[in-house]
């Protein structure tokens, strides 16, 4: 059976329009400003930006090793293409949607930094006062890149590549950007409620994990749902290593300085991921299951996810608790999911969605001003209710928003261009049918 692509000039026209916009609206900076910067902080944030970027190729290997051999290239490319698509959207209007002038605490004005105008000469962001505003902007881009890439694990082996590109554009505009603005902008509604998210537990992992659940439900189960045969477990190990390494920039970089807070976040990240990896395989051992490479890798990632919102707010001991509890809850949800009819191919929701939700709640329990004096109040563990209540309300509101918007953009994408490949294409494999390539 031969699968051939259809001619389409729409993407080329889109690129031509983009180039025209760049020519018409890009303005040279009036000056670079004379702001007081700390060059140790600048060096650390340049490094952290590179570390966060390497997480997306790491995710590609992590997911690519888990799928069938006939879908490895397609699955990996779905992560890589995010680095191109989101980078373009970010410069044109995406950064403005997240960090532009707030509109009702829900979204930023897309005109604020349209085409990255006024970024070079802008004063440093108030949460990162010692680094250039442009560096802050490009660091935040790397978070926006990996969020839609995470979703791919839930729809791997059955989503049409061209439709996927449209879907991630809609996800970025209607899910990621509003949630990031609400959480990280000083005037965002979640920020004003007191919700803490040090490095993206809500913004990245809950948004991706819950959208992944919606996508798995919408696309329904694949033809080979219970025929799971990982192509390369060594790829999974490599991908986990790159993710673990890059997560240093993800969490410790979110201190925005080469400081004690960055060191704290690095340590809590390391301890939580280690505790989660051990808890995962120890739970398997209690069931008589041999310790596996897949188990260690999934457990470590769950720990990394769960500590992300809390990394700069909790003690080292509490980071162990967060990692262990997150692995326990995630493992239970994975066990439930495998018995259900939900075809979340690579368990994105149990790992990232559940891990992010557990991390968000535990941040409200264990956060303390002793670690980060900049927060208002302590967590429930220290006898104060306010922070925990804000996190419970934030969790409920964010979950409802993400799921509703996810189903809407899935339906919209499907109306414009069919999301799912045909049965024949799924059987032949997406590497050949979508890309004309194979291992």
C-alpha cells in the first residue's frame, strides 16, 4: 500500500504572511537601556535556558523509545516540531499573551510586545531584576515549547501530523497562554489569589496532562491499545537522563539568579526525583514485579513533575515526601488507567497531570517562608490555612478551565482537519504514512 501526501499551499501562504508581518512591523530598538545587571545571574540564566531547551529533545527520546518501532520517528518529531512552531508564535504574539499588559488577569494584550518589539530596551521583569528582559523572555519560551510536546504521549501512534501542528497552535493560544498569564503575571488572577507555582507545575504539567486526558478521550482507543511493545528502552533511559539534566535549568533556573534559592531548588529537585524513582519500583516489588528501567524512568519523571511547583518553597525533607507521595498516587492512577478504556498511550495524564496536581496541593501544604521569604504565609503543615485554600481553589478552577478548553480546541481542530489517521495508516505506522521515513 502506497501513502502519498497531498499538495497544499496553505502553509506556504502562512509563512509568506509571517515574513510580510516581520518586514512591516519589526522596529529596531531605540536603545538597549542602562539597567543594572548581575552578570553571574546572566550567565546562569543563559545556561538554564539551554538546559530547559534540551528537555524537549530529551522528551522526544523518552516518548520515542516507548512506542512501536513503526511510530518512533513520528513520535519524536512531534516533540521537535514544537521547538519551531512555538518559537515563531512566541516572537509574533505569544510572549505578549503571557507577559503583556494584563486584560482582566486572564490574558495579556497581544500588542504589548508584538514581533518582540520593545523587548530589547525594556526594563528587567520585576521577578528577574538582575537579568536582561530579553533573556527572561527567551527563557520563558522554553517552557512554552515543552508544554504542548508533553501532550504527544497521549495521542502517539494515531494522530495526523498536520492536524497536530494546528492543535498545538490552538493549545498554546487558548490553554497555555491564559494559564501562564493567570499564574505568573503580577496581575494574573491565580497570582493574586496566592497560588504558588515556582517552575510550572500548574502552567506546564497540569495544562499538558489534563489536555492529554481530553485528547485521549476524544480520539478514543487505538486499534492496538493493548499491544504495547516499546521500540527502544535504551531511548527511554537516554531521554530520562536528558530530562533529569535539563530539569536543573527548569527548576533552579526559575530562581532567576545564581543564588541560594537556585541551589535550594536544585537540591529539592534532585531529592524528590530520587524518592519518586525508588517509590515507583518499590511499589512494583510489593506486587511481585521485577524492578524495570521503565519503572525507574517513569518514577523519576513523576518526581520531577511534582516538585516543580514547590522547588523553591519547601525544605529538603519535605521534597522527599512530595516525590514519594506523587509516585504512589501516580502509580495507582496508572494501574486504574490500564484497566480502563482510556488510551492515554504513554500515561501522560497519570504522570504529568496527576503529578502536577499532587505537587500543586502539596505546595499548599509544605511551602514555608523559612525557605522563601517572598511568599505570603505558610502551608497547611505549619498550621496556616490560607495558602492551602488558595491552592485547592486554584486546582479546581484550573482543572475545569483546561478540560473545557481542551475539548473545544480538539473539536475545532477536528472540524478544520481530521485529527485521527485512517485505520490503514495506523496499521502501517505513522513514520511511513505521515513522513515517508522509517527506522
